[in-house]
C-alpha cells in the first residue's frame, strides 16, 4: 500500500461497507463491489473480481482508462447497501497498490440520499443491474441504466442508449476498422494523441499517460491503409517522396486532427494530435493573466516556447482568439499544418498552410509582408532566415508571434542569438532587445490524483531592465531579474510550479521533476513527498 493511501485511510472516518457501486456517465455504465468508503475525503476502492489487476501494467491501464473516461464525462456513482444509498459525483481518480495488487480508487463528493424504493428496486434486481465490464468489452443493448429523478428521488429504469463507438479499436484479425473509427475512439476516451505504427500495438495518450489499446500489433497492411485513408492523393505522393509529412485532417462529426505521417524501420506510422473543436480562451487554459495584456501590444515579438506537446499551439490560438474578439486588424498565420480554424469576428484572418498554400515558412513570411498584415503568426521559427525575418517584421511595426522548442526564457534568447554567425550576434542582440515583447515558456503537467493536465508558464516581459541585459549580453542575469519582476507580470517556472503546488493542482514530485532548480520548490502543509 502506498504511503499516501495509508495516510489517507488513517485519517478517514469509514462509515459504510457498501455492497454495490453503480458508475454511469455519458459513455455507459459499470458496476462492482466496493469496500472502504469514507465520508472524510470519500475514498472508495473498487475491488470486484474483474477489477483486481495483477502485475501487467497494460491491463491496469485499460481498466483505469475506462474509469478515467467516465470521470472526464461527469461520472455519477450510486452506493448501495442494506440501509442507505447515496448518490455522489466523482472529483478525482487515481490508482493505488493494495495488498500487492493494483486497485482503482475514486474520490467522490456525496450529493443526496436515495429513497427506500430505489434501494429495493436495485437490490431485488427489478431493474437491470449491469455486470462490471472490463474496458473494451461489448455492452448488451437490452441493459438498463438506473436513473434517479431529482424531483421525486425515485428510481426509474431507462433504456440504455445505443453504445457510442468505443472499446478496443483494434479487433482480432479478420475484422476491419477504418481510420475514422480510430479517431472516434480517440475522441470518445478523451485522448490527446494516438500513435499507430506497423509492427507495434496502437497507443493513446490520456492525461499525459501512454496506454496500449490492444496487445495485438498493427499489421503492415493496416498501417498503410490508415495512412492512405487520412491523406489526399497529392499528400500520398508527397509522403512517398519525403517519408515524412504533416497534414491537418477534419472528420465530420468527429473533430479536427493534426496528423504526422512517418516511416520507421520500413513501417508506415501515424502520430495524431486531437485539436479541440472550440478555440480555447486564455481563461480556459488557465494561462497567466498577463497573457491578455501582452497581446494587446501593437507591435513587437511574442514567443511561446516549450517542448513538444507543451500546448504551444493552444496558447497561440487563445492569444489570437483574444485579438480577434477585441481588435479590428488583419491577422496572417503561417502553420504546418493548420490546426485551429478561426472564425472571423473583429479581425480579418488569413490562415496559410505550409506545403499547400506556400512552400515554406521563410517564403510565407517574406510574402506576408506584402499582404497588409497587422499581426503575423509563424508556427515554427525553424531556421536562421525565418528568425531574422520575424525579428525584422516585429521591428517594422507588426505584432509577431512565433514558437521555438526551447525551455526557459533565458535559454530561448540564447538559442536565437546562437543561431546566427558570430559576426552577426551583436546585431541580432540589439534587434531582439528592441523588438521583444514577451516570452511565455511552458510545460504541461499531470494533475494531482488524475483528471487531466495543467499548464505551468515561465513569463518574461521585456522591461527596460530586461532589454538592457539582452543588449549587453548578460543573459545569465535574466532569471534574477524575472524573480524581482513580479509587479510586471513576470514569473519563473519555479514560481509557477509553487503556485500550482500550493493550490493542490500538482504534487511535489511532479513539481520537482519539472523544475529547473528543484531546491526552489516548496512543500505546503500536508503535501506528501
């Protein structure tokens, strides 16, 4: 048993030994035997026969993914025993090792006590009581769901809606799914990414964790078929020439996706990123409030940086959304591929896709200067020429957004300067000192006890002091200046992590693992290390 779970149980005031738990949400229902239920913290551990998982971590992942899916949809739980029944709402999801076996643990908040008729109907099997299903098992269309009428607190048996496509998308040999089926499964289970490659089992990333969809490997033919289903004829020809390709793909009724097609050891593969249908706001992403003030500038360079998968595209989309909602201007974006599709509001928005609308970033940026832009978004500043053009555009009165795969504001400045030959570095430092508005360097972190991810941002704002440090090549002093620049909206990554830690969003292990300087991470109250 983990120390955290042991401490939780010592502090808990257990008041019930429950016979059944019924878990149902928008994607179906589960049921199982429950022991250990507390009012304090409301920990429940599902320990039905099929829930007990051995040492095979992929098997646990399948079970936990099933529960996490329900949690993400607003899971409802009904606890049934001989004397009282409670309805509760899930508030977190985690896993723990108990008696040498992995268990699924759900934290919940009680909402209402159900009436005696509800208990009698369920216990006497008058309504269909579903058996606990492992992830991927088919459901019977004749099953019913226990539904509680909030007005009367009476229980009724509602017909189960047809199951949404889900379960294990990769069926035994002899069955077939098309690529859109896989995308639908990805959406149904709240996955951010889907990885498919011939010769390897398919995997999904859910809340930062990579989980197998099946023990069976995708065949060479299946992988090639998925590639051809997601690419146009022109894209297929490009892929045959280049062996690597980025495209955007929209599946009606399913969603929009960024698709990277690749070859690895002679096998075709896909790395698919799901793009939310709604463009997020700054508040939706829980970004630093200074982000809105930063994008209200009329000119200058704003950089969003971080490792792959850090949410840079979403942050840029939220910033463009704010401009689109508040400013009459012309926004030109250059993306590879186009991910979020913006609907024009106050602004006119021209979105150009590299490889389809224009050859490359440097060509797109050079031509954009003749398109009467007010705001320019460069999806990736990949080379010296693109960086130089972006800095020059920011100097000449345009607001320019760009991304770099760097971690930390100071490292970003060093990366830009070092991209230039030695005899040009003093000039680019001067240009950068004059044009830089802000750097937002971010990472995505798993939330404490499951339930998604949260962003931590290091923010540099180009104050006169910061500009002077860049101009004088005193980059190592920038972090100290950021620590004292809180009144200007600046914060280091460690300050952002400590804020999330204090608010209970992440745990200390996660914070220390992502910090540039772990010694600056604080431990708050009863935080367990």
